[in-house]
């Protein structure tokens, strides 16, 4: 029986974790769930966003399912105060989850829910492969009374392994990789570009590779999103570009993610969005990114392809049937959206 560590976290986190568990229990009784406090909720009780006990439980699990962390009550500019987001970064680093996969595939029923024109987004099916445990997120930070700095550092090995993930993914898709960098300015990007091309030449010359500067990529993503297949990029660029890409699907409330490490490491599955403090407690949170993250967990974390496809199909059919949460321009709340998806799962 697979053990799944669940981390509801903060804000809308617990409100979307509950429906996710309901969905999983509808699919199968064959799960063992272990819930832990995480993020701000863990700071309030333990003084830290990620306890050693929670990290150890995640390491032992078959998969980790996370909703969201963060909120204004823990926001601080004091470098010594604990922050919810440190829990997430510590978990990614602690599990060695260097590859973050963010699939962007708008469902036809939502083409008109996107602020982008239907003819621009039609046929879009792209995958952002974001490097997740290196770069400026994890470099040394300094702060004095008059200055501050964040170091952006990448080793060749870190770039090689994420490049391989992107090329392998492309081979199962449309065989194209766009490597996004800022090689006209940054030394880390110049190294990134060289290493991606070395890996390409040595092992993946059947895959079509292009280089796109990150500012241009941000523009191309809204101008011609359907032309992208796999986008591979470093940590910070991937964070920003994936929120932008979310709007192609209609809402950030639709985008799931999978964070994977070396073989035998449990994966972490979570929506791309945050804890949405502005709507927390109102029952308005869209649970679909969470459900689609459950599908990624079933597929990539547990190897349960049939169940994964059943969840994705139930989400598609609920949307085809007219389900629209508020972020998609409708009036369905979390409970109604959950019911609609679970009803389609049953039939
Ligand atoms: P956010 O993604 O939480 O919210 C941005 C906007 O999108 C808000 O208007 C919100 O209401 C809306 N939104 C997000 N998810 C939604 C959903 N499921 N249904 C309906 N609407 C949704 O980003 P933010 O406001 O910049 O950040 C809030 C907090 O979340 C911060 O503390 C941030 O650090 C944290 N955060 C956490 C994660 C994570 O846990 N993985 C990711 C991003 C941000
Ligand atoms: C994400 C989030 C996180 C990130 C934050 C909460 C640390 O924005 O998962 O995209 O920047 O990676
Ligand atoms: Mn983000």
C-alpha cells in the first residue's frame, strides 16, 4: 500500500487538500496517508517551516502531496526570521528534487476563459522543465545596512542533468527543446548554453534544439505558445515563465507540477499557484490544479497510469459540462467543483 505524505500548508492549502484526499479515496482505498504541518502552520507550532521529522517522513514516503504555503502573517523582511517558503525550498533540496515539470495544456473547453485570444492558444501543449535546486534561489545571501546580494551559481553537472530530463521528455513528445537563458548578459547562462549544447551533441542530436533569450521567451509565450514543445530553463526564469504560461490555461488555478529527483527518491506533487491569501476562507479556491497534481502523482510517483488518466479525464469532462470556478469567470466554489469532478470519476 503506497504511503503518501500530505502537506496541506497555509491559506487555501487545507481547503484544496481536503478535496484531493476525497478524490484519492474515491479512486482507491489502497493508500496510507500521513499528514504533517508545513510552512506557516509549522512555524506557528514548531518555530520552523520544515521540521526534521517531516523531512524524514517525506524521505520514507512513496510520494509527497503538497497544497501551498505562505501568507501575510509570516511575511517579513528580517533575514533571520523563519519564512514558510523556506520549508518548500528545504524540502526540494532535502529530497534532491532538481527537475520540476510544469505541463501547460489548455483544455478546449477553457479556450475562451483565457485572457489570450482563442486563435493564439489553440493547440498549445508545452512542458516547462524548470531546474529546481540550484541558481539564485540557493546561492549565498548577504545583507548589510547599505547593501544586499544573492549569488547565482550553477555547476556543469547540475545543468547536464536537467538538460537530459528535457531532451528525454522531448523524445516522448514533439522532439523540440527551447533552452531559455540570458546568455547575452549572465555568465551562468553562457555556461548553461554551452552545457545544453554539449549534452545535445553527445546524446540527443535527434532532438531539435533552439536557444531563446528569456525576455524574448516571455514575449513568445503569449504571442505563439502553440509553437513550444519543451522549455528548459533555470530556477528563477522557470518560476516566472510558468506563472505567465498558466494564463494560457485560463487561470493559475489550473496548473499542476511534479518535482522529481534521482530514481527511488519520492516525488513532490503540488499546484504551481500559492496559498492565495486574498481568497482563503471564502470557499472560492479552484481545486483543479490540485487534482491535476494528484494525477501527476499517480502517474509519475506511483506508476498508476489508469487512475491518473481517469482523474484528468474527469477534470476535462467536468469542464466540458460547464464547470467554472470564479477564477475562470464562473461562480462554482471549491465544494461544487469537487463534486463535479468526483461525479465524472464515478461515471
Ligand atoms: P498566489 O498564486 O497564491 O495567488 C495569485 C493570485 O491567483 C491571487 O489572486 C489568488 O487568489 C489567485 N489564485 C491562486 N491560486 C488559486 C486557486 N487555486 N483558485 C483561485 N484563485 C487562485 O500568489 P501570491 O499571491 O503571489 O502568493 C501568496 C503566497 O503564496 C505567498 O506567501 C507566496 O510566497 C506563496 N506561494 C506559495 C507557493 C507554493 O506553496 N508552492 C507558490 C507560489 C506562491
Ligand atoms: C513556486 C513558488 C515557490 C518558488 C516559492 C513559494 C518558494 O513560487 O513553486 O513556483 O519560487 O519556487
Ligand atoms: Mn512560483
